[in-house]
């Protein structure tokens, strides 16, 4: 079955370390997104990519970096510059490049990152 | 300014009763889509219902219906016959067709169904 796989499910990071969260999809979706969710709050957009080798900053990109070398993969690196990285991270994808009317979004199951 | 506002941080509903979760939005784009998602404690995002800005009728999906009032810019979710399994966080989200594919989310409402 097609879907999005995020790994790992839980991740612990020491202060000052970079860490990379994996997101892989086999849906043949063009667009991919990274969201951050803090406890009891909504999702905020970190980065998004509409095609391979291109990505754009979202609302809270500072302290994060991404790459999109393959259509299937959109890894997120949380750098040491991110001052408060403890959060739940969700990856999503959607079909097509152009804005859609009824396009659906598929979400991964998330990675819970904790700084120790 | 907030693009999606959910004013109810938490709500209780009696099992088998109906409940309305509020959502207001702000956009100047004439073409947009509104989504509702359910997020149980496991963290996954479950799509519930979609309403397009040009849709003439309110969307319905099983026990879920969307009360779309375009002039008021509101898109309230109605859940009929609440079940214990409906206890979760609920998020309203918007996609503006001229601003790319990304979804903008509200802050969510935690729904608790009482037996």
C-alpha cells in the first residue's frame, strides 16, 4: 500500500547536535511538506517542496534545513541553531504541482523529537 | 492575522449527541479549500471532510457535515451521534489556490465524549 513513512518514531537529541528526520513516500506525489506541532497546538509549516531540487521556506524555517534530491524523499535536518526543537514533526505530501480543488494530503505518522 | 481560528480549545459532548466545532477563516483568494482533520492521541492526521469555496452544497461524509457560511467565512464541523472514539483533537485547515498547495491549520479543538 502507498503511504508516507517517517522515521524514527521517537528521537532524542543532545543540545548542540544536528539531527535528521526521514520522510519517504511511494505515492508518486510531487509536493511534500514538513510541519511542526507543539503540545496542544496546531501545525505550523516549516518547509515545503513542490518539485525535486526545489524547496521553499514556510512560516518557521529558522534552525531547520531540507533537501529534495529525489521525488520520494524529503529529509528534515534540525540544526543546533533551532533553540527549542522539542516537538512533534509531521511530514505530508500531495499530488500535482498546481493548486488543486479536491487534492488530498497524506500525512506520515510523525516523529517525536526530544532534546535531552 | 490568523488565517484559521478555532475558538474552542476544549469541548465536552455526551455520547450519542451532536456537536459543532467552530472554524472561521480569513482569505482574499476567491478560490480555496477547507479541510477538517482528526488527530487521536497517536498523532496521525485523519482526513474527515472537504469543502471547496465554489461548492454550492455543504459537504457531508457519514456522521460528519460541514456548515459552510461563505459570507461569514465560517466552516463549522458538525459531528452527529457522537461516539467515544470521537474523542480527539480536531483541526480546521485551509488551502488557498493562488498561494500554493500548503495547508494552513487552526489551533485545534480537543473534543471529549462522555459516556
